C-alpha cells in the first residue's frame, strides 16, 4: 500500500487526493504523505487569484498527456488539500504517478 490509497476510481475517470505547497521553486511531485493519504505536490505559483490552481491543472495535464479540460479540481479549490478528477483510468494514473515518486 502507499500512493494507491490517494487514487480512486470514479465513473469515467480517477480521483486523486493531493496536498499542495505553493510558492515552490518548481512545480513537481514531492512524494506521498502516508499520514494524510495524499500525494504531495509543490507548485511554483502563488495561491492568489487562482494562479496556483491553474499551474496545478496545467502540470497534471502535461504529466498525463491530456488536455487541461480533462483535469478538474473537484474539492478544495481554496484549500491546500485538494481532490483532482482526471479523465483517465485509475491504472494509467497509478502507473504515471508511481514512476514519478
């Protein structure tokens, strides 16, 4: 068990639980927070005016090779703890994430 606890199947897509650290040097996956059961992500943007959220969506869209419209924040828009919905099967999301941590 591990990062797979942060990734859940949902009809037509996958939910990914993350915790965001804004104002980072680079946007990257920093690891897995086992206590919170969330993927830890650093974002090189300020949390003002939705800038960090837009950077986060663009990062995951590029990571998974999908359009920005295929990545949505479904919970935690104004919080460090967020849930993303990615329009890909859970197995594909888990495979890509596992290679990055």
